[in-house]
C-alpha cells in the first residue's frame, strides 16, 4: 500500500485498547516525523472516535513536534550564527505552525522605517535615538511590567503581535533590527536583567587585568525601558544592588547560545510559577542539549 494508505491504517489503530499495538503504531508514526502532522491534524478534525483517540492523537502530535525541536536545536547549537533562527526554533515549541515569513516581514518593515532616518553623519548615540523613536514611539513597543513573568513574554511571535515583552525578547528584537541596519548592537547577559550594548568596532581585546571599561562596549541600551542609555558606572551600581562582584561577562558581549539558553531559563521559571510540571520537564530536557 502507498504511504497515505499506510498512515490511514495506522491512525485508525490509535485508540486500540492493546497497549502493545498502540506503542507499535505510535513508534511508526513518530518515525515519519513532522511531515505527517497535517495528516494527523486532519484526522483529529474529522474523526469522531472518542476521548481516548483524541487524547492519544493530541499527545502524539505534541511528541512529534517536540522531537523536531530537539533535533533543530541540536543542529543549531553546532552553528549558532543566526540568533533569530535559534529563537524561532524555541518559539515552535509552543507555536509549531508559526509563520516565519510573517515574522521576517514585520521585522523588515521596522528596519525599513529605521533606515529612512539613518545616515552616516549621525553619531552612535544619535543612531540609537533613531531606533528608539521608531521602535518605541512609532510602533509602540514597551516592556510588559504588569505581567512580567507571563510565559508569552518569552515567545517572539507573541511579543511582535502584542508589542510588549520581557527585557530579553525586546533585546532580541533590538539586536535583529540593528543587525539589519548595519549597527553593531550585541547582547549583554546581566543577572536578573538583559541589556544590549553598542559595540566599539575598533576595539581590540588585550590581556590586561580586568577593567570594566575595556570590553569594547561604548554604552549600554535598555530596551525594556524604551531604549534608555546606560554607562559602565550604572552597571556597577546595578551589580552593587544585587551584592554581586564585577565580572567581565557582565560588561561584555554574550553569545547567541547564551541568549537562547536564557530564553529557556525564563520559560522554565515562568511555567514553574504556574506549576506546569509537564512543560518544565520538557524544557529542562531541551536545556540539557546545551551542556
């Protein structure tokens, strides 16, 4: 029989009372991967075979999607140059059918508006003021202070849609806009917060003793506070409030892997506040791929 007939036959066995038969069916369908999901969703919509069938089918679709996230994150870790790619892989953990082209178009529209106002004559600070005016005033993006720990604040598509999010997601959007306009904006992975920094392109790292002024960052930007500008002294004060020592990693550019791991950390914390043990367990398994 052809593949379609085989899938139909397997789907009709999903609610078989024999657990061994169901396990065999599940394994066969899992091995077919994400390409089978539209077929399973059609069966879920059309078949009226009771609660067992519906529950098993929903669980099967989720497990196939989760396996795909595992695979894609594992591949991304090996070549993590594209930040947005890693962010959207995690996004598909909850929104497997997200429209990546729609997300790209929304970012590029903001970039187009920013580019209309930028010029080579502007100073770094003036260029940041342009981004801030477009992103926070024209488009109305802002930090979500009312529901700060809402898991939705850690899903990029949701943040683009509702135009508010946590410090990390707003920083990722800021980095993507800056990258597409040619500005050297990088992530700064602070404890309890996330900023971006304007990188000094002429900076050359030396082997000198640690100096928090010597990490190639001209100044810092807080996207959660509408792009407020911060300097090294203010990072010092922030660390002092947390009773933390000054460490080089708090002042310097972090990696794309650091950023995606931070998304996972935020999601795990958010779901722990909701006591969603199943999602926490799955996210922790994804997090283990980074170790």
